[in-house]
C-alpha cells in the first residue's frame, strides 16, 4: 500500500524563508524543511495497481507553468483546538486550473472526489494543546509575511510514510507543465 498525494515542490529559497518562521511556540511539531510543499490533492492509501492508474492519469494532464506567491499565515481548526499553522498561497487562476485538472484525473480513475474545499497553503506545523493567545501572538508577529512569486514548472506525486518521528515524503513521479506562451517569447 502506498499513501499518496499530488503537490508542488517549493524552491530551496522559499523553503529557507518558511523555515525561518518555524520557532517560538511550545507543543508544536514543525514540518521538516525537506517536507514543505503545497498539497494539490491528498489521494490516500492505494494498492500498486491503483497507484499506477493514478500515475497514468496524471501523465495526461496538460497545463501551463505559472508563478506562485506565498503570503499570510493562518490556522486550521477552531479557536478551542487549533490543529495546524499554515502559510497561504495566492489563489491564481493557473493554480486553481491545475488543481481542478488533477482532481478530475483522479476521479476518472474511480476514486471519490475530494470532500474538502481546496485551500492552497503550505503547512508549517501541527499543534497539540497550544493556547490560542500564543497562536494569535505568533500569527500577529508574522502578519506581513510574503514570499515573492517563484516559477512552478511541474507537479509531483509523493508517497508519505509515517513514523514516530513524523512523516517522510518521497517523490514517486514528476509531471512537467508546459511553458506559458508569454514566457516562450522572452
């Protein structure tokens, strides 16, 4: 069985900026720098045959490359029980188009549609018993956070292996995106 998700790898400079945020809170499990990514679609646990069907379907996706900017911080969960801290990604038409194409490709393989609304983000930390006042202070201190746009030239199919020291992600396949027409002229 493979636990799979489709996502966007982040350039080294963007990961380094994100890692700079990862400190100063108790009861937090920060995401390892090499695991920082933007999930386009969590797929789940699959057997090898279904994983191959997913790979075949993702290879058929045709979309243009684009630029992505990361900005702002937030959290998932409730004020009583925050679960994750994240940095948002700008909801550009190109990013949403790619995510929709990936969702459609996966559904065509026979898997059910994703039940949650797509919220483009990079998870920074998973939380356990963090006081909301400390979380609010952290978010306020980093409020103007922004990473200027960087190019996205492809997406990746990752596998995830859980362990007592956290998850480990491995790239199983990479899928290039077409060069946008305006970039070809440069």
